[in-house]
C-alpha cells in the first residue's frame, strides 16, 4: 500500500511502482470513479484494443420462471 499527498491544486502523482504494474504511461486518459467512499482510476482504452478480451466468457444466465 502506498500513500500519496494531494497538492494545493488537488493533484496527485501515481507512484512509479503502481504505474509500472498497471502499464500507465504519461498522457494516458483515465476515468475516475467515486465508489463507496473511495476513488478508482480506470485506464481508458481504445475499443479496438479490447477486441477479443471477452472471448470464451460464459454468457449463460439462469432465469426465474415467468
């Protein structure tokens, strides 16, 4: 776990070990999501790059009887 400090301009620096582990590069766009009192940063990826990432996923859903 790493602690960062919010600057007077409300900026933070993502620590190098976190950037390296997640492949985050300078200029990359990130989505910031507020969730249950915390913040998540999610890298924005081009839709073309995501092609095939869900291949083989089980899409079967048990449905309740009508």
